[in-house]
């Protein structure tokens, strides 16, 4: 599979989404392992060189559409849309594998919550997924106790499809509930902007 021709950087009303640079990664590493950031992430800490390598490798990965979020030149967030083949039977006469589903993720530096940046950024990646990538469905997941994250998903018009009871291990809280949200391309087209 070849990487789709996606144009970067991308602009939103207030933000710019750019492919990672070595300098940007260094800036992100200044806040990525901060307790307020890692509290709701699956990987609570990252090893700096592995993190750097993974982000630089993502630039050429046709299944990974990830970017750093900039506000007035300052890198203050990360966003990703990981593409996969949706579950289903192979249709005769078509490729056995098609990019049909995306998994959305976002992380922001301390001090940037509550200002709508996550919603604005996620909206841009959903537009990318349904528009240029032609996806059928986009999902996102979070710990149920991460109210800010699932509120973003609901603001975007995503529906809660799963409430997993004690399906997620949290380093501070033990076994906690998790939520999975999703939206279909035709539903996204009907969401007011």
C-alpha cells in the first residue's frame, strides 16, 4: 500500500497541523511524560529515542496520519489517525484489503485544555479521514473517567458504542471502565459545522 498524497501542513481556524520534525519532537518530549498528560494515556511514559524514532518513521507510513499541533508557532499537541481494514468478508473483484476504518487519538500539553483545541484538531483529522482517505468509519476510545476526552467525542457527533466494564487497567485507579465512540462517513456529513 502506498501513502496517499496528503498535503501538510493543514490549517484549522486557530491551529496548524504539521508533520513532525526533530526539533518539534524535542519540544514535545518536554511535556509528554508530565503527570497531567500521561494520566489518561495508555503508555504512561515514553523512552525519548524510541518516541523520536516512531514519530519520524510515521511520516512515510501509509497507515499512520499523525501530526503535531501548533498554536502561534508553539507545538502544543499531537493528533493521529491510524488506518486499518474494517472487519468484513472479502468482496469478489475488489482488493482484499482496503483502508476503511480509522482510529483517532489526541494528546495536548498541560495548560491547553478547555479551550476547544482538541475538538478543533480532531475535526480536522476526521475531515481528512472521510474526505481524502475515503474512510467508512472512525473510532476513538478513552478511559470512562476521562470526561474531557469523551466530551470531545460527543461534541464531534460521535456516538458511544461501547461501555466496557473494568476493561482497562489504569496505573493510579486500577481496573476502570472504558468507552469506545464511532461515527460513519454519512453521519459526519450531517453534523452541523
